[in-house]
C-alpha cells in the first residue's frame, strides 16, 4: 500500500495499479498468502495519493498556492 502511494503522484492511478498489481500478486503467492488482500491494498494505496505529498492532488496544489499568498 505504501509503495503504491509513493508511485501514484508520478503516475496515473490506473497506471499505478497496472504496474503494482503483478508485483503484489507475485509477492503474495511467493509468501504463501492469497493475493486478493494484497491487490486490494494496491488499489487503496493508488487512491490515497493525496496523503503522500502536498502536490499529490490538484486541490492540494491550489490550497498551497493560496497559503503562499498570505
């Protein structure tokens, strides 16, 4: 989840899931767990990109601009 959150500000949400899903699924099967939980963590992490950086979401960019003018 944290890796997907870190990648999402630089890629689109869908692109992040397409890149990270095979990695998460192979990691889950390699460790003996079911991949559904890992895939769900990747999708939630891709959707939570606004939590990683202040520039992760367009609304946060606008809020940052307003704070600089004060």
